[in-house]
């Protein structure tokens, strides 16, 4: 694993994007789905979720091929895999 660090909240967003995008033929997660799920799980407002998504994009972990839709980049897939391995989760 490299020196890249992410917060628990950002990890949760990456994992959610991966889960949602793996379930549709376009390989994307819509921003509203991300917001709805995260805000229902945590006491984070939608603006906070949007900020995390924007930060993950700026950090190169996700990209938006279509307006309002997101998917993991190779860098995002690698960090997600590395964190899950370090936690002993099955990928």
C-alpha cells in the first residue's frame, strides 16, 4: 500500500460508488443515490457528501464520465482494494 491516506467517510463513499456502479451496465453511480444512502447512514448533510465526492475527484480516486454520475478510477480501485485487504475484508 502506498502512502495515500483517506478518511473513513471517504472510504465509505468509494465503497458505495463501487457497489452501486458494479450493479448497473453503465458502471456508474448517480450522485443522488450516493447522497441518499450516505445521508441516511450518517449525520452528514448532502452538501458534505458533495464536498467529499468533489475532493475524491480532485485526488484522482473517482471520475465523472457523465454529469451527475461517478465511477472509480484505477487509483480509486487500488486504494479501495488496499484498505479492504488491510482490514481483512473479502474483495
